[in-house]
């Protein structure tokens, strides 16, 4: 048990060495989970899980060659390509997601990067989904500075862009964009003032050192991503990874626990792959510090557990969905402003122009 260093856990660090990360992975399973659960409780209510719903706003025919992805035009996965969804249809889906309890709406497009002509539509989607009282997230591929700023100006809360795996293993999975391209997009999202959602996929044939390498890249960013999706590969027929061997479920749980320890203030999302997980495995992921899920029958193109099954699981585990903080924060801002105004009115030199 790493008791000597336990006192430091819970603090955000950005200087992880590969050996330190591998040492976490090498802990006895019980010690690792216990440590992760302790770290989790420093910053979070351990019985609350954030709930996001995905929507594929542009499906299929993607020019990229990501070996896991059913949406790449290079693989025959039987997926019907679709044009950019109409704003009204996106809103319909967002309203339904809100009605079934999601607080964040994540819109994904099968693009290498958005085109200039797409930007007015996606920014309108952001504005209108936000107006429904939901948090917004988009994942549209690589962004340039102007696009990042346009999305931020429209009020986009989160931008999702995954590193997917370690820099060393990356070339086995994608050849059409570099790791550096991904890091640059993440830098632009941050510079534009949006929250970062960045994680990866486990179970693509990578080794433990690659899982450590991915988490090290994420945790050593200048700021930790606010949201860290850990996806378990969904093996889709027709993709190069369809025959990939099953991952030991404990290796996946270890990954969640190590992510929780390394990025103590981030939401760690138990993302794709839940359809293939037992309730017990998901419960173990929550115990390891996962505190966000994708909710709703579909991810982007593949199946996800049914909403009522998730709600039953939450009930059985005594988990509550996390509430959207907007109203609490706004109320706090209003209260603060009201307090300042009263203070000013008591100031003998205060001139009230309203009188
Ligand atoms: N095209 C954009 C991009 O790649 O940045 C956005 C959409 S893309 C589908 C978003 C992420 O979904 C990928 O980075 C990958 O991590 C995840 N993903 C895609 N297919 C997956 C699969 N079969 N299993 C698990 N995760 C997957
Ligand atoms: C993320 O990390 N996982 C989500 C979201 N970000 C966009 C996507 C999972 C996609 C799984 C395969 C599919 O449904 O197409
Ligand atoms: Fe295209 Fe994104 Fe799929 Fe890669 S992950 S093929 S970029 S949709």
C-alpha cells in the first residue's frame, strides 16, 4: 500500500513519470481501488454521477482511418451515411434527452474537421441547446483558432477531442492525423476558454505501458481536462479491430482508478463499451472513481444500455444523477450582485441613478 505518498494524492500534479504511473497500475487491485476511492472523496460526492447524452449530428463517410471507428469511409460497416442534421431535429433530441434526465448534450460529427460552411449551423445548435438549459459539448474533429473561438463565442461549454492512446501506440491506430495535431486542437480549445473533454480507448491491443502513456499525456497537460472519457473498445464488424481480443475487465477498472488518482478533480467518464459490461463491472468502475456516463439507447452509432436499465442500476447502487450547476451558480452570482448593491446603497457616497 503506498501509504507514504497517500497524503499527496488528491492534489493536482502535472509531472507524472511513466514509472510512477506504472507503479500505480502494479498495485494490488484492492489497494488501487481503495486509494482511488479515497482520492475520489476528496473532491466529489461519491454517490453522484454526471449524465450526458450523445447525438450524432453528422454520421458516416469520414475521410479519416481510425481503426476502431464504424464511421470511417474506408471500412464497410454497413452504416448509412447521413447529412448534417437539421437544427430543429437536434433540438428535438436534446429536449428528449433533458426530459429523461441528461444534463449535458454532446453532439458529434464524423468529420476530420468542420468546414467553414458548417460553422453557422453548429454554432446555432450550441446556442439553441443551451437555451433549453443544458450543458453543451461538441466533437467535430480538429479545430483551427478561429473555429475554436467561434464555438466558444456561441457558448459551447465542452469540446471533446480524444488522444485515444499513447503516442507510441498511436501509429498502429490512426495514420491520417498526428498525435501532435490532437494536442494542438486541445490547446486551441483551452485557449478559446472552453472546458476540455479528452480521453481515450482501452482494449485496442495496446499494452499497460500504453494505457499509462495515455493517462500520462492527459495528466501532464498544463490543465487537466475537466472531463476524461475512458472508452472500452466497441468492436464493430468491418473495422480493422473487429477481432481484437477481449480485455481483462480488471485491466479496464485499473485504468479508471489510475485516471481518478492522476486527475483528482476531473470527471472520469465510463464511456463507450457499457453495453458489454455487467452491472457488477460498472459498479466497480464507479467504486474506482468513474463519475460520469453516456446515457440513452445509442452512443453515436452503436448501442448503449437502455435508459431505464441505467436508472435501475443507479437505484440499486444508491447513485443520484448529478444536477446541472448552472442554476446554483447563477443564483449565487445574483445573490452576490444583490449583496454588492445593498452594500453600495448603504454607502453615503452612493448615487442611485434609478431614483
Ligand atoms: N470525428 C471526430 C473525432 O474523431 O475527433 C469526432 C467523433 S469520434 C467518433 C469521437 C471519439 O469516439 C473518438 O475519438 C473515439 O475515442 C471514440 N470512438 C469511436 N469509435 C469507437 C469505438 N468503436 N469504441 C470506442 N470508442 C470509439
Ligand atoms: C467519447 O470519448 N466517446 C463518445 C464521445 N466521446 C463522442 C463516442 C463513442 C462512440 C462509440 C462508437 C459509436 O457509437 O459510433
Ligand atoms: Fe472520423 Fe472521428 Fe471516426 Fe476517426 S473517430 S474515423 S475522425 S468519425
